[in-house]
C-alpha cells in the first residue's frame, strides 16, 4: 500500500466514523461521558466494517 492509498483509507474511515457518530448522537437522548465513549468506539468499529464492505463490493 502506498502513501496515497493509506491516506485515502484513513480519510474514508474518519469520514464514516464522523457520520456514524453524528447519527448516533441524533438517536441518543442524554449524552454523558460513558455513552459518548461507547458511541465513539462503536462508530469506529462500524466505520471499519463499512470500509471493508465497500472494498468487498468494489472487488479490491
């Protein structure tokens, strides 16, 4: 993997993480530190899964 591809992968995962984290914030009613940490962690896992799914569909 070259630098450009690595940078694009990091940007893609960060974009998924931000979008999924924002979606989680829409659905949660009370944001306390523990829920914020759990939401950020789960959004990170989901972002990695979304990247993997997109790569699988694209046939890379």
